[in-house]
C-alpha cells in the first residue's frame, strides 16, 4: 500500500483500504465506531453502513435520526473508527470530525451506497447521513503494507 495523499487534505485512502471498508459488512469484518454522548460517556457500536465517501471522508447511514450518534456529534464531533480483518491480520484506524449532512444528494448517495441489508432496515429513509472528515488514517497488515495519513 502506498502512502498517497490528497494535495488539499493530506489524506487519500489507499484503494485496498477503500475496498475493504466498503465491503466490510459483506465480508463479516466489522467496523466499530466510537463517539462520546452529550453526558460525556463513551459509546462503541458496529456500523454496517460504514463506507468511503470521498478520498478523505467516511460516511455512515444512521437509521435513527434522533439521539445516539446523530445527537452526540452535534455536541462533540470527534469520532474514531476501527476496521479489523483477523484472517488477513489487517487493521485500519480512522480519527475524524463528524457531522450530519442534510443535503438531499448526500443523503441519497450515503443511503444508496450502504449495503442492502442496512438499507432494508430503513426502507422509509428516516435516517441521516453522517459524514466524517478524516483527520488521520492508519493501516497495517502482517505482510508489511502500511499507511499513516494525516490532514495537512
């Protein structure tokens, strides 16, 4: 994996990482997300709709627009994500700043790019699009592929 970077941000995820994140649910390789609620308590949850939205952004379709992570990021937008593939000994960590994006085109893209099982849980599209602007992304495999990208 190369350490390619986007000229504007310093981050552009390697294609291998993009593919693994986008197929995480189908591959049974969970993506865990951490955030802090308005009372200051940490939360950890698995998010099957996690996807690469742009070279320096991740996105999640959040089925419950009220409360939970959607409410939490309005008070503290800092989040962390962990991808783990035990079979290939691959680990990716992502640190970023999240926000709910109400733009109809963004909502449609995030929903449509979510895996079908996730879309089936919210057929009426009551959820929201959570966009995560990456501040740092790191990855490694037992075979030596590594990247450490930071926002410029």
